[in-house]
C-alpha cells in the first residue's frame, strides 16, 4: 500500500537469522515492489563502531539497489536520560529508532512487578517519556507492545495482559507525550508484531497518535525473510485507521 519498510534487521543483529543479509533483503524487497526501506540493526550489532556502519553502506552501494535503502539503527532506553547510543555514533545513521521496552537486554530499567499490569503501565509510560525526551530519538518503536518472550507469557496471556496494562495508562501523561512527539517530529512505529501477538489494545493507541498528529512509521521489524512478508498484514489495520500518505513518518534524505 505504501511500499515502505523502515525497520529491518540483518544478520548483524544477533537475534536475526544467520542467512538474513543485506543482499537478500534488497532482492526480496525489490521483488515485492517496495520503494523505500531502512536497514536498522541493533546498535550493539555494530559493536558501537563507526567503521562497521560504513561497511554496511558499502555493501548497499555494491548491490546497486533500484530502491532507496536507508541505514538507521535501533537503540534503546536504559532509564530516564540514558540511552544505549551516544550522539557521536548516532550521527552516522540516517535515523534512530528508540525502543522504550527492551526489557530483555542488560541494563534496561525493569517494571517493579512484571506480572502486575498496573505496575507495568506505570513503567511503560515512564520509559515512553524517556524515549520522547531523548534528543537522539527519531521514532519510538513498539511502545506498549507486550512481548510474550520478554514477559514469559503465552500469546493468549499477553493479549489480555496488554489490554489491562493499556487501560491502566495515565491518559493525560500519554497525550502530553504524544503532543511533544508531534511537535518534535518524532514518529511512532506501527508493525505487524502487534498483530502477531494479538495486541489489539494498540489499535486505540494508534488512533490516538493520529488524533494528536503524530506520524506513524511503518516497519516490519523483520529478523528473517518470512517476517518481511508479514508487513502486508498491516494493510487492513492501516485502512481502518484511515492512514494516508501525510500521516507517515519518513526518513529525511541521506545526510551524506
Ligand atoms: Zn525492538
Ligand atoms: Zn527491531
């Protein structure tokens, strides 16, 4: 529908499939009729080294893609005012995706009781505020998505838990953050992950984003070829939300 996917991991991310390389991604995306994509590995996948980012740009150039291929990065909030990436490294990327809830990674501030939806709601909004406040953030990715592997719950359990958690979110605080995001041009990601984990509480959240004029970033958050194809599952949701071109967050032109 919009022919873009701005959140794709490669084998540089330890959590991605070992054969999922840039060449393969570009080839698949070209075949699927994509127009613009973004490679966004985890910052630790680059070993926090600029030369590894340059190497990725070289590989892309060598592929001679017929589509636009950006190089972004996925970083995460550790706690308020502390992110996993610094400004020096961030400057090498076209954009920074900021994850507020990478609870499975070392050093990330955790909810005091991960089994209590109210406590998780409090923590999620705190981390969301931290992501919006971080000067390096271009887009906040998967906010309020409860991952089954992270919370050690079944798919059914996270669906119900997510709803209860979302109801416990302080609406005033949330709206204030969305207004700040809109002012600063910070986008919010919508990915098929929320459909995969049946997190239907997020539909209302995306409605609220649009209402507060926050732009949405479309990304598959794919870690393998199969997940790239899952992006099409978003189409009915985007339609239902009434998402038009002007509602989309898109990367600015190449910085160099
Ligand atoms: Zn993530
Ligand atoms: Zn990701």
